[in-house]
C-alpha cells in the first residue's frame, strides 16, 4: 500500500497488515455484497445529525440570521455549514 507509512501504524494495525500480507484472511463468498453492506453502514453512521445547544450574543445571532437571508438559506443551515468548513479545513 503506497498511501501510508507502516511505521505510523499502532501494534494492532501492524498485526492486521501482517495477517493480510501473509494470507491470514480469506475473502467472503460474496465480496461485492459485503462491500456494499459496509458502505451502507458507513454512510448511515456518517450521515446522522445531532442537535446541539449553543449560547450566542443577540448581536451575533442577528448577524447570522441577516447573513443567512443574504445567502438564501435558513440560519441553522448557515451555522452548520460554517462549522463544517471550520472542522474540515486542513
């Protein structure tokens, strides 16, 4: 695998990699079906949203709502978008 450095793996990950490389794992009978099941599970897990409570000054909330009107979206969607961009930035 060319996208990671094996030295960066923890002990458990190194053991798993060694087992894979040495033929310690056998493919499922219907590998395509298993891959699709894993993809669906990952998508369901990652797409869940949670409600949060946050305290903002009235002035900040007013500005957020005004900006949301300018952008043509609900203010909660704007806040979610801003937070998503902040945590996704590298």
